C-alpha cells in the first residue's frame, strides 16, 4: 500500500507540473524545457512525502523488535534481565561452593513458637564459629522417632545460598498442620534437625525440645533456609 501511494503522488505531481508549464509558456520549447526542470523540482516534495510516510511507518515496523526485549528477559538470553540477575545469584553460588556448611559443630539451632501464622514454628540457626558457613538447602526434620523426613516445601527455594558470617542467622519456617480434617494430628515432644552440605548430605543432627502442645500431621512442611524471618514465615 505504501508503494502505490508513493507512485500515485509522484505521477499526480508530475502531471500537475506539466499542465502548469504548458499554460504559462504557450508551448515554447525553451520555456517548456525550463518548466520541465521546474517540474523535477516540484516533484521533490513528493519524495519528501515518501520520506515522511516512511518515518511515520517506521515505529510500527520497529515495534515487534522492541516488544521482544521484555519477552526475552524472562528467559535465558534476555539481555537486560539476565545481566541484572547474574550479579545476584551466580557470584553468590560460586562463592558458597567453597564455604563449609553450617553444622552442629560450628553453629547452634533453636526452635520457637510464633503467634502468626498459626500452626507454625520458627527454626533458627546461628553461626557460632570464627569463619563463614553456608546454610545449604533445607534442614531435614524428624519429629520424635519418625522414620520419614518431614516434607520440604520446594516453592520456598531461594535464589541463592544463604551464607552466614560469624554471629549471623538463617531461618526456616515449619508448617505443622494441613487444612482441618485433612490429616490426623499427632503430638510431638522432640525435634531432630539434620544440617546438610552443598550435596544435600547429612553433616550432623541436633535434637531440640519442642514447645508444649506441638501437633503435626502428614501435610506439614519445612522451608528452605532463608536470610530473614519474614520470608521463612510467609509460606
């Protein structure tokens, strides 16, 4: 459509210029030659109109390229998004790979009740050593003498490993019960907390006394280690 509009405009301009040339000059050859040159000059705005049309159409033609940037940013290879995320995750992960795990030997673990959300406990690990340690993955939990490990909530996995300097803390939330009527609550008195290394292998177990009247069922969960208490209890 753009090519037809451009050609029509050029032809109309040329015909108009030729008609004006014949009327003004009475058919004289020299004058006609002069007007022919003028006709070419008159046709110039038609070219300018073409450029204007191209400029008006250019944003539409370029729009799909502009729209692909956010879409690419959501996936691997999205320029802006991938550059923004790499400093947050990759350096931390690479650095954490050489950091020893937080274990019962270089840290302490405590469990406490919380007012909100209901039917939750808060697990806290503190680096008591003189060097950094990493709270890898999620803790393995055992209530009393349970043979199975308590379910781990995959949706709580953080973007990076939580690395603790001496004195710093990491947190994990424990959901005790599912929806009412969906599970059979069982009273528990003790909690075994197994810390793991970067390969998700056990690095020792701490046994904790649970708050009074702690009940669990098969629909409960524990989160991955988080860097703050609010995130650990949001699930």
